[in-house]
C-alpha cells in the first residue's frame, strides 16, 4: 500500500490561511509535514489554521509577508532559517484574479498588480527557496497555476498572462535545478468551490453555466487540489518535474466537442 509520507519535511505555503491554501496546509500536515502558513492579512485566520495543524501533532508557524515585497520575502525565509533551520517544500499558492477589465479598459496599475502577486510573488519565494535547497541538494517547489494558463478568459488578461508565465517559469526553474536534485512542478486547478468565488457557485444560473464546462459535472473541492499537491511534493512523485498537472474535472478537455465538431 502506498502512502504519502512527508514526515520530517518543513513546508511553506503562501496564502495558506484560506481557501485552497488552507486545504493544502492541512493536507501536508496530515502527511506528516511541519507547515509554515504565509499570510498578508487576516492573522486571526492564520492562527486558526496553525491551531488545526498543531492538533494533528505537527509544528505550525504563521508568517506574515507580502510576496510581492522582496525584502519581506527574504525576512520570511530568514525566520524559517531561525526557527526550523530551512525549508524542504515550497507551495507558491498566493494569487489574485483582479477586477474584470477588457484589454482596452484596463488600468495598468491594477493589471500589473495581478502579475506582481501571481508571477513575481512566486518568483520571489522560489528565489529564496532555491538559495537554500541548492546547497542542501534536496527540495520541491510547487507553483499553483490554473486552467487559464491555456484557456483564455475575457476580462482577465492579467490573470491568464500570469498563469501562462507560471507554466514557463516552472519549466525553466525545473531545468535549472534538476542537476542539484530539486524538483519544480505546477498544478492547475479548474473551478474549485471556495469562498472567493461564492458569487458564481451560489447563483443557480451561473452555476449551471459553469457545470456545462466541466465533464465530471461537479465543482472541485479544495481537498481535491490539496491531496494532489501532497502527492506531487512527496517522494511518490520523485520522477516528476518541469510539468503542470491539470486537476480540473476535464475542463481543459474541450467538453463542447463531446457531441461532435
């Protein structure tokens, strides 16, 4: 019987105090990892998640940092060095989709902010993690992408551009780090039922429209993503690097073509 075993691993999950990030934190703890919970707001929620991790018998460390701030990220990793003597697993989960803006209506400051969080934030954290993982000769980075790294999404060009960039960032960092025993992968969720998109799944009309885009006929749960993250960062996936795994109920399988072209 195969089991996901992360015993003795030190993990950092950015945006780990809510939604998919929270589910990832708990899944990693269930698999035996100690988990640092990065947040930029809602410290009380981060403490709640940390308490749940500790109840599972694992160590938890809430750490506040804006992933777009290079100095704040460096300080966060320095804290991990001081408290846990490093990091073995980084999950770059922090992300935003931004306000809906057609390309010719977009405000550049808002457009850039999405890339700052989703792309530069992931790179800032990966930069610091790799500086520690390369000398150690071990470690795993997982970047949270989206089905929108391949599916266009009108009104959200910043988001789609950031996720497409995450795909190539993942592949390039994987190529660079592989000779040192480091794996870098990405996971692309589809439509996941979280509080941030409740306006969609809470409306019968928009929910019906969304479900028509999903061959499996249901929204994903945060745990659907978290469980796959745990597998990808574990030794069960030791031969997987430089790739994006789509966990989307078949959304990228072009369901409109199920009845012919």
